[in-house]
C-alpha cells in the first residue's frame, strides 16, 4: 500500500481502495433495487385498480411514475459506479505521475 504526493496533492492508496470498496457494492445494490424491487409496480396491469381506475388513468399514472423512479435509481447507480471508477483512475494517475516525476529527476541528476 502506498502514498503519493504529487503537485501538492496527497493520496493514500488505502483511502482510495476503501472508498471504491464501499461505493461499488452500493451501486450494485441500487441496480438491484431498480431491476427487482421497483420493476413490479412499473408493470401494473391496465385494470389493476378496477375498470374505473383504468378509465381515469390511475394504473398508467403509477406505471409512468414508477418507470421514472426506476430510471432515476439506475442513473444514480451508474453515477456511483462512474465515481468509483474515477477514483480508481485518479489513484492510477497519481502513481503514474509520481513515477514519471521521479524518473525525470533521476535523469536530470545524471542517474538512470
């Protein structure tokens, strides 16, 4: 496990790993909620609330609202997943930048 100090930024590999280890399962859990738990209400039958409910559009209104919720939860899951990936990429970039800076310093000092 390492640390990085590049350009005034300090990073600890454990902190980056802990963040992604916590966020990745949360994103997957949200996907599960969207795909399993919210899907049922999004599929109300036309007469789920009787013929009158159908005539006034109750079932369709609930389907539409639930579909929007499903899309919102999926969007949040995707956003969290993207954030976790960005954090992983940030650590990789910090390490790479630090390695490149060290190599440049060694070359400038006449080392290999």
